[in-house]
């Protein structure tokens, strides 16, 4: 699919030069929707038996470039579906030699992705320590700037009277303006939270869940305030079954808040540090299949290899979201996406 998307170009220059965006906003949005309906099936058919591939890619022998021709006279007729249909006179699949050399593909299609020059910050409670240190090593090795890391043991979001992470992160965003922020707390949060009236709400009650979700959401919003990308790391499986159940409930809240925010990614640390049955294991295979001690003897914290294992998962998420996800939209016209919605 990506190989097809990388060869598709939308030839809209004459349209955009003739019709101001304000006057043609609605029409352009509907045209864009029609274009997507027409083009995305071409990008999606990848099998050898695809009839579209047979008539286009196989016929040309090389990747084809699809573009639209637009009947500007039809665009002047307002309010008819027929006019919109005639506006797209035809989709042309041109021989590659007719269009000259293709544009260079995005970096992630032509070699490993690069994060050189990006500013990075990681931090959290004591469970984030080894992960943060390993992330600094790996990020700086890839050319990114580690603008600072900070981890504070025995902290979380339940007790801002003890340590106020929201205030701390406000300073981080102001001083460093990181492009990528990684944050991990929660192991110390299964304790009472005082609401606005000073009433203590007990862990995992309905009122507590709402309060904790609000605090997680506030932190996520703070971290993405610089228009960077945020990776919020969930809690791993724990050696104590009772403590593990609490962390599983914590993860449900964290993931739910992350899912509401497109620029916040969630790391499922639970799956990373459990066996195939979802059970806690101190020793698990690393990425090369070598049995490795990932968890400390207390059943809570990580070893150095465990921290690095988590750091690699964070890097995977950053590559997927910051580097790869734009492939779905990099070829769209440079307009406000809100204006493209029908």
C-alpha cells in the first residue's frame, strides 16, 4: 500500500489558482472526498490477482502516477450532484516517462527513519529511571538532543501535596520545549485522592476514577502543549497479584485518556513484561530470544535490561507515530484538514 501511496500525486494547482479557498471550501471538501474514494482503492489493492493492479501497474510494468483532471466549467454550476461528478472529468493513469522523474520518497521509505535534531525529555517515578537513562543513550546515539530527564521516587498524580508533577512538567515544557516527551508514573498512585471539597476518595471508587482520569488528562494536555508528541507509558505486570490488579485498573484509565488524544501514544508495558498467558515473569526472552532478567527482585522495578527493553518499545512507538504515520497524509494538498471534511 505504501508503494502505491508514494507514487500518487494530486494535480490541483490549476484548481487552487482559479478558485479561492473561501469561495470553494465546501466544493473542494466534497471533491477531496470523491478523490479519496476514487484513489484509495487503487492504493489498497496490492495482491497479484487485483484487477486494478492488473490494468494499471502490471500494464505499465512500473509504478504508475494517478492524477485528476478537473472540469472547471462544471464547478461553476452550484448545487447539483451532476456538476460535482462532471468536475472530475477523468482519473488519468500516466506512463511514468510522461511525468519525468518521480519525487523522492519520504525518508522512512528509503532507509531507517531519522530523529536527528529533535529535542527529547523523559521522566517519571522510580519505575521510569532505567528506561529514561537508556532512552537518553539511544536518542543521543541517533542524533536527537536529550534536553533533560527527571525521575522522582515515590511520586505520582494522587498526592500533589507531596510532589506536584503538573507543576514540574509545566516547567519542563517551558524550559525545554521538547519535540518528544516520555512520561511514566502510576506505581505509587493507588492511594486516596482529595477532591475539590477536601473529601478523600478511596482508590478505584467511581469518584476516584474520575479524579484520577482528570489528572492524567491534565498531564497529557500539558505535555502536548508544545505541539510535540507524547508517549505515556503504562504500568507493567507486578509480582504481587493484588498489586497487579490495581495496576491493571490504573492502565485502563491511562489508556482511555491517551486514546482521546491523537498526539499521545500509550505503551502497553503490561504485555511487554508478561508471558503468553499474561502472567508475571521475572525472566523473559529479549528481542533476540535470549532469556533475560527484566524485573528486580521486588517484583515492581526493572533491571537495566528491563529498562532498555521498555526504551526500545518507546522508540518503536515514536517511529510509528512521528515518522511513519505521516505517510498516510503527506501527499494531501497543504490545506487546513478541517476544511477538507465534507
